[in-house]
C-alpha cells in the first residue's frame, strides 16, 4: 500500500478539542485500505482531544472494510474515553454499525480461549491419544461381545446384506488384484533374475518367485489393495451414516451398530481375504512364470520343478493365514474409523484416510509379527 | 397402559445436560402423561435436540434421571435399556432412513429384528404403514430418490413400524412447506388418537406448537434451564415470564 493512496483515503484534521477524520475516495473491498494502527499513530497524544468526528462528504464508495475501520475507531474511542460522533455518518452506515454492536459477544461459549502454547497442545494431544485408546478398547469389546454372540448362535445374520458385501469386497476386487499380483510376480522374477545372474544361478528364480509370493507378497499386496479399496469404503459409508443420523436411528431402535454393520463386514473380509490371497498367489506365480519362460528361456516344467523343491504346503498356508488376519485388521480399522467419525463432510474424508493408514500400518506390523513367530517355530 | 392415570409415562428428574464441561441445560424437571403430546420448545441452539438425545438414550445425562413407566432408564442395564428402546419410535430431523435400503426394507427392518412374522405378513404391514403416511407405491424407492418431505414421512412410517408406546419427533416441520407441515401435524394428532401413543415433539414452529401441544416446556437459552411448563395456548394467554411471551408471540414487544 503506498502512502499517497492513504492520504487520498483518509485525513485527520484537528479542530479545537475534536479530531475530524475526513474519509474520501473508494473504500471498496477490492482496494487496499489504510491500517488503523498506522493512522492511530498520527493522532495527537494526551488529553488534548476529547472527541472524534467523521466527515464523509468526499466518500465515493464503501463496503464492509470501511465499517470494520470505523468499529476500530469506536473501540479506540471507548478505550481512551473519547466521544465518537457517528451522527454525521450516512443512515445506512449507522444502522449497520448499530446492528453489529447490538448483540454483545457471548463470552462463555467455551471456544475462544483456546491455548496455543506447546504445553496445552501437548496436553490436548495426550488427551486425544487417551480418548482414541478408550474408543478402540470399547469398540474392540463390543466386537468381541458380538463374536461371542455369533459363537453361541444368538447372532442373527442378515444374509442379503452379507452377500452384497461379499460381492463388493471380493468379486469386484478381482481386476485390481489381478493387475497388481501379475506385476508383483513379474517384478520379483526380474529382480531375482538380475541378482541371481551374477552368481550364475538364474535357475533359482522359481524358488524366489514361489517363496516370495506365497509367503509374503501375495498376502501383503492383497491386504494393501483391500485396505485402500474396502477399508476406506467401510469408513466412508459408516462415517456418512453417522453424519445422517442413520447410526443413531439403529441405536434407538435397540439394534447394535456393531451387530448390524461391523459384523457382516468383518465376516465378509474373513472369508474373502484368504480367497483373494489364493487368487493373487496364482496370478503372481503366473507372472513369474511368464518372465522365466519368455525372457530367461526356462521351460514351464523347469519352473514348476524348481517351485516344487522350494516351497512346501506350510508356506502356502502361512500366506492364507496372514490373509485372514489382515482381513480382520482391515475390517476393524475401517469400521472403527467410521464409528469415530465426526459430524461433517471433512470428518468423513479424514475417517477414510485414517482407515487406510491404520489398516496398512496394522497389516505391515502383523506381517512382521507372524514372520517372527514362524521363524521361531521353524515353519 | 395400566397405570394411565396414576403414573406418568415419562418423568425427568433434576436432569443436567452437558457436552464435556459445557453445560447446556440445568435442572430439568417435567413429566409426560400417557397419551399426551408434549412439546419441547425454545430458541435455536438452546438444547432442545440435546434434550431429545438424552431422552432416547443417545447421550447420558451428567446428573439426574429419566424414568419410563416409573423405571429408571439412565441406570438400567444394557438389556433393559434395549427393551425400553424397542417401545420407542423416533423421527429424526432429516428422516435418517438407511440409505442403502429401499423404503420397504427400511420399514421392514425393525419388524424383521423383533417379530416372528413371516415375510409376507411383514410386507403387508410395511405397505399399510407406508399408506398411513401417504407413501403407498413407493416401496421400491431408495431414500435418495425421493424428496425431503417424503423422506420425513417414510421416517415416520419406520418409527411407527412396531406400534411404539412413545413417539419422539425432532423438528418435524423443519424444511417442510406449510401445507406438508400441517399434514404432518394432523398425522401426529391422528396417530395419538388412534394408537394412544405418547408423543414428544421438539420444535420451534409456533403453528405446530399451538395446533398439537397438550403440554409443553420452554427451554430458555439465556438462563439455561426450563422456565415454563403448561399448555402452550394457556402459556400464550398468561405468560409466566417475558422470554416465553416473546417466543410465543414471535418477538412482539410488550404493549
């Protein structure tokens, strides 16, 4: 803002005990306006002035910007005990000023005085972590109760909903699982051929593909895909149901949201995840087979023979077992984040994001734990 | 219905409502008789809907108790609470229909969960309930395919599915045109008269308040407590305080 313009917009003239602010020119929102603080400094100090008047005869246009400026002048006047004469302002301007001052600021609404220092934020962070832990524990407890109900045969499954979820999480995930699994198979085979070639051991590519895909990559990649696809969808669905009071409607009908929403989703994933992993294993191995036969000139027989030596049935079972565990983790993180969702569109987005992050983190962590236990037991 | 005269259907005793440390309402005391239409009124943001959420068990009060048929609801264990909840019908502000289900499935769900009716019997009841709210023929529609007013009426059909003893309405006329809003009022009166249900309505629509209210309480946002109780027409004639007179006369200044 250049000072010439400021002079154009405002000028303070002292007449005896009163100070007249002469406003002129264009005070629209698009134009830059003088800061009140810089104008204030040009006011004469001390008790020499007792009132402030306005002269708006030269004013061309004005918008809210002028009003906020005037409010600052009025506040300044109140602070210093000066009389501020607004009667020379146009009627509509006076009316707006009065309207804005009519309802006093509500002071005990409990939002204003939030502290922004390090300690208050640390404290709030601690409390939110604690609340999250309580939420998780409660949710887990409710899920556990529902599982007990299921085991004791008192759970009433809505089969229609269940099969829709099965289709949504299982069959509809096949294209993306095919693509990713095939690529992972190709990549593992490439990686193997490049590194093993240095030792003249390309023949072991099939070992690497079979062992890597069956034990690790098949389950992990499927888990990541399903966490991104289905976990996010669960969180967004449930979050939206919370915003539209659909969850409340269930509760007040005496229907537990965990029974009604979480259980079918969790059971669907427990069933579909191992099947998807099985499928991903198959496609991944086909990917490795393609690389070995087309690029490395092995025969299909050689590849399968190598596989047969490298892996045993337990390797394959471990992959499926991981898939089942990942399914439970994805369902729990998706549903939990959905249930924790706040009451806005923003919150639904956050719930979906955090469902994916939680899901993938848990999958990787669980994978490490399972591998570790398997290593201890020599499986 | 046995204790229709002696015992209030709903009784609220010295209840405080709060979100965390922010107290919304203090010291609420009122009772609702069997078959009565009770209006909870007050300005926007004064805590009407919060009170409703307490009454239907979505939030626990920080102090005080709610009794249904003389039995404490707040201190009941989970199973008892669920059983009490099953005698309620709640119409939410925007209907809160389950969006993944058709209207028929929405209304049928409580029947499937809590009755041993066959599916053909359920279908008959569902289409009867939908016809009561003027939505016969819309069974196969999803909530997203119908208008806001229709969604509200469908929500009412769902709330009535199990012939509830108490019906709760959260701002039934919000977002409805005057005629639909009037029709909904008539519907509420008819339901009360024919089913004998007790009705609790949260609203600030003056026309509805005067048309359907047998009894009412006024929540005052400034003093954060209820400042009046009684028939709304009586309260209008003899207002016990300035705020309620101001509210019921749509902000007329005293003369």
